[in-house]
C-alpha cells in the first residue's frame, strides 16, 4: 500500500453466508496498515443477511464488537497513534451499524464508511486503439462518489489479463468526511 498514510487503519468488512436458511452469515474484518501488514479478524455469526435488500448488515452491538477487536489489534500490533479509520464494505452501511462503529472508535479519531462495490449497470469506458482502459483510472462523479477501474491495461507490463471490457468499482462515501480521491 504505497499510498497508505501513517496512523490510518484501512478495514475491509466482509460477510460469508453460512447456513441453509440463507440468513445466517459470518462477519469478518481485514485490517490493512501503512507498513503493508494485514490481519483478518473473525466477527460474530448471526442473521446478518436480508433477502429483501440482498445485503448483510450487522447489529449495532456486533458492529461495535467487530471494530473494537480491530482497533485493539491495531494497538497491540502496530502501536502507532491512530488518526483515521476507513471502513470499506461491499454492502451499504446502515445507520445501526454506523452507530456501532462510531461507539467503537476512540474520541478524536476520524471514522469514514465507504461502499466499494462492482458496478453491474453496464458502465464501460473505452479508449482509442486496441487496449482497454488503464487499470487505476478514476472518474469522479461527485464529491462523494466515483468509479475506479481496478482491472484494465497495465502499462508497465504492457498487457491486460482479462477477456471482456473492464467493469469499474463504484466508490461511495456513505458516512463521515473524506476526499473521494
């Protein structure tokens, strides 16, 4: 993570559905630090999946417990003064989850919740010639949202390892304040 800043903890929140009922899921958090270290923490099992919205959402208590575990591990392993926490989720972060994350976050530490999800609405970017869009291309559509092509042509390697036109990730700041770039 060459662009990661010191004192910033990047946390990816993930879910895995685990039961036949289709609602029980396990939550997990993967922490990334400015020095490249990373740790995965297993969260609680629970009825996190909602078929109505086709997303997983933690309860306030489970969200607080998960982020508290991440931040305790950050303190143990890293020991640097924490300035910011960025939560990245594929699903939206609802108000109850956000309140739990806020309760776990120490005073004076900036907390930002970001949704990072594949854009399946058919947005495509093309460039002149035979090569697809360059990997890492970012299109800012507002102060709180944009599109990032995480796959695409790699100039250094002079190749694209995909078959189709690359699809972007939609990046959206849902909670807190941050520069979309």
